[in-house]
């Protein structure tokens, strides 16, 4: 991009959309004015890159010694060859470069002149103009315009003739070529606006005067078509005949000194200082229009502003007093101070940009725009859970990240936009931003399941991934597992992102039914035996070998009446099955050999009232009714406490038809009724004989030492509470279970009895009713006998448990229910 303080020469049809840059200055009365005229012409090529967040200016230290402390007002570089550039300023000084600003040479034209405007039409022909500050006052004005034909080495005065009464006041100029151009000025304090036009390189001039009060001309631009614009305090002027005549055609704002004008397309940019001539230190700002003057955006900087430059229709620069350097990138909606590298007390006057990355700023010193160190932060896409390292690629003095960290690099795991501001050794800032995104997360559908113990399961990863790594070492999408546990999978997708999941396999318990028999396994034909499983499954299927014959289901017990090998397959609530070991049941072709011929009293052996500490024995007569001899070594008593069978009578041998009497004795252990059951073994089934005894109070008599008769009576036995429950009957049962019981206790004993029926899962399914048959109460002791009645109606066939709990302990019986 090329900056002009005079218009370039282009063959352009002039319209409002043309690219124009006009910088017009004015010399305020009674002030040592530092101004320059910068004219920006058409931008020919598009900008290739945007400016960094912070402008960085580097002061040029290679100026000639005689002018190194001069104040500079205007800069201009050739568009066609930007190695050639010139800067004008106070004290008649002009410096020039032929190597793009690396080295400079100086020329002093007239030491009292402040050259506010400089412009070259080619490498040789150029012009510089401005007032003579030493000789200027309100009544006499002296100004000059000089021309060079050797690139600025020597200069010739080509100033228009001055009016002896009013003097000559010049500011900005513009030339289409070495011969055709204008120089303009004046207009405040009721002075007219002066437009001096030449067509012969300044040999002669024609004057056009504008009669508009309180507005001073500053700068202008011309086009080969004849169109041209000039700027004055608060106004824009137009010519359509190459500068022969002018008129004001739009208002920019108040009648404030507007020293510079830039136009790019429909965008107009001007700086301003208060009052017609521009008073210092009383405010100032920037005016910008993006619709060619229909509307304006005003930005107050609080400082007198003198220079502007447009990079394009939205991006522009403005500068002025006290280190004021501002930049906009949105057409003047917002302005940002970008003066890094400029000395803290320096005033500034104008810009010239060759392109986006090469430009010059003049005022108290000449500054080169130094491209800020580019921080190379790239947008990144990472996997969820991964870490991205963001690092400033160049060394700086300090760093400040949006996260608050101050290191050269940071690590981030969350998506979002991150920025860093880095400050170099000159306290200049460089900014960079980047965006961290996450790849779409692909989640594995985990599995937590159970199978029956001993089964296998196929684990499959869903959805599809690029690769797989199981904790087993396998790398396939699916694996077959047969051991319980947690199997971990790490799957990698096409973006290189990993997903993790645990596949858990648990085992349901497998039924392990064990069969037991209620009764003998070796029994006689015509009898039966009940097979009971200890398992608590939901269903059962019974089978008989040979042939795996299905015989029954849904019962935890089965009554066997035939020979065979039996087993059960149980199925639990999880659907798992288990098979019991085979039980061999043999029915022998035989019958019992013994017969009970006589019992002392009815169907039970009844021992009448007997005093405590006495003993009574009775006989039970049995006969061998078979054709074979029979021998038994003992009889069995269920409790074998108060009742006993003397061992001296065994073994007993009975020949065919022979009869024998078995002796059974009773010795009370507590007062009241006592019971037991005697079992006499036989070939097929045992003979069951109930035993019953009653213990009465015993009276003792004697004399004491005084020969007085004394009687004593047994009132209590050692225990305060005795309880007994007897074998339930019938078993198997189909309607009601009877459980005989007896208890003997004194008034001080705490008594608790409960009879319940439980299924194989341990759930209570029936509570008994109590039927008291006999009850006695004597001397604080109570005797009670009776039975518990438990209904089995509607319970269902199977094996159950009958539990009797009392203060004396707990008794448990297996009950078979057959509906």
C-alpha cells in the first residue's frame, strides 16, 4: 500500500468509490506547529495479510547527524519502487533513501521553513511545500513550494507570487506529473481559500479563491479525469475540471482543523484538532465515514490528531500528540491504541505504509513499522482426556495466557479458545489465539452381565473402532471368555482417540442338588422311600435310569416305590441348572419278620404313676412270624433319657415262630408326664412303640433329734422349665401335620414356644395352632401336654421344614407334603 501527500497519477474515471488520500495542513497562529500533509492515493493491490494485534514501531537510528533530532512532518515512498522514499520536516529539512529506509541522506532547503507536504511523481521529480514559521504573523505570511529534478539532492523555489498586503500561505500540494499540479492554503480569519494551479511545473500559477469563512485548506488530490478533492477545516471540496474551479460539497463535522485526508472506495478518514487552525492540548480525534460522507463516526482521543492512513475500506491508522497512535479494523466502530515502541513523550504527525507489513511513522523521530514477532499457535483437535501443549515459538520477556499462567508453554485439556500476550524486551506486545476442539467422543457400550457357572460368553466391542487391545492380550473385536472377572478393553478410533471400558462377567450360582432319603435306601417291595433334595431352586425335574426317564417336576421331593437309579435336575431363579448324583434305590422282595404281639397297655407302653427316684420296667412281646431266623442287637429310643432298654438282654436271636419279651424301664427325670419312642428294627421297616410315663410327688417320713415325726415331699426337680416336641405325623402329610408336645415348668420360668413351617428358601409359610389335651397345676408347677396343628392345604407338594423353638432349645423336622 502506497501513501501519498500528493495525488498519484492514474487513468481513473473519478467517482465517489475512488481511492483517495488527501492530507492538508494549516499553521495555527502563535503556535510552533508540527504538521505534515499526507495524501493517500489509490490502492492497486489487495492486502495479503492482516496487522498483528499490537503495532510495533522501531525508531530509525541511521538518520544523518545534522538532522537526527529534527521534527518530521510528512513521508512519501514511490508506489512503483518503494526503495525510494522522502521525509520532510522542520528547519527546511528533507531526507531521502534509495534502499527502503536503511540509509538516509539529508538536504536543508531553507532552515526556517516547516515542510508540511512532500510528494514525488517519479524517482527524480518531486515537490515539497510549507510555511516559513519564523516570518509568519497575523499580518504577513510567507510560504514556499520547492521542486527537485534530481531525486531531492537540489531544490528550486517555484512558489507563486505573494500579495504584498496579505502575504502567501501554503500548506499541501498535489501533482499529476512534473508539470501539472496544485498547491493550496489559507482560509481562516476571514481569509479566502487559495487554490494555485500550474501546468508548466511552477513557472506560472493561476489562482482560484474560495469565499467560505472559517475553514482553512490542508490537502488535495487530483485525477487525470479532472476530478479532485481537497480538505479544509470541517469540509470536503470538489473539482471536476482539474482544479480550475472548486466548491465545498460535504460537511465532515465542526470547523476543526483537518490536516489529513484518506479515501479508499467509499471510506473517508480524517484527523482533527479543535478550532479552524488547530489549537493544541484542548482535545481532538478521528472522523470516519464508510458511505462517502452520508454519515460519520467520531472518535475522541483527547489529543490533537494530525495524520491518517487507510489500508483498506475498514482498516485505518491515525496519529497525533503525546504518543497517540490508533488503529481500527471495523470502519471506525472501535479504535485501539497501538503505540508500542514510540517514546513516551513523543508527538507524531503522519504515516506512510508501503504495504501491511512495511510502513513509516514520523514526528519526533522516524519510525519503521516492525512486524510484531509472530506467535505461531495453531488450532488443534485433541481426544477427550488428552493434553495439548501450547507454546510460544519465540523468546519473549514475559507471557500472560488466558488461563492466568505466565510460562512460555502451557498444557490444556479442555476445548475452547486460548490466547497469549507476550511482551518483548522493548515492552512491545504480541498476541496470538488458537482454538482447541475435541474429536467426537466414541464411547464403548460396556457390558456387565452374568451367566451360569461353567458357561462361556462372547464379548463384542460396539461400535466399530480401528484397533482393539484387551487386557487378555487379544486384539480382536470380540473375545470368548469363560472365567468370571473384569475384562478391560482399550479401543482406538480413526482419529487416534482411545476409549476405555470394563466388560464384567459374573457367575450365577449353579444348583448343586444332593439327594437324601427319608427312610431306607434298601427297602422291601410294597414300601416306599422319599428322595429329598437339599437345593433351594425354583423347579425340579426328576429322572430315572435306565433311559433317563422323566418322572416328575416342580417338587423338591419324590416318593420312590420302584427300583431304579434316580436323579434330579434343578433350575434356580437365574435359569441355571444342576444335576444331582444318581441315587440307587433297591426294593427287595421281602417282608418284615417280626410282629408285636402284646404291649402292656393298649398301643403304647404306659408306666403308671411313679415316684421320683424310683424305676419301673415293663415287657413288650414280639414274635418271629417269618420262615427265617432273625437277629437284632438293640432297640432304639429317640430321647433315651427317662426311658431305657437294658443292654444285657441283647443281642436277641429269634428262630422261626419263636417269641421273646423285650424289657423297657422308666426312671423319672421330672414331675409329670414324660414320653419317648422305641424303635424295633426289622427287615423292611422299623416297629414304632410309644412310651409314656408319669412322675408323682414323693413323700418321705422320719423323726428328728427330738423324736418328732417329720414328713418331706418332693415339690420341684432341678429344672424350672422342660419342653419336648415329638415326631410329627403323618409324614408325608396331605392336610394337617400333628406335632405332640409336653412341657413342665414352675411359675417363675419364662416360657416361649413356637412352631412354624418353612419352605426350602427359608420363608415361613405356615404357623401352628395349639391344641392342649391335658393340663395340671400343683404347688406352683404346671404340666401341659397337647399338640401343634399345622395346615398344609394349598401349600404344594415338596419337602419342607418344621421348626419348633422354645426356651429349652430348637427342634427341626423334615416334612414331606403330598397333595
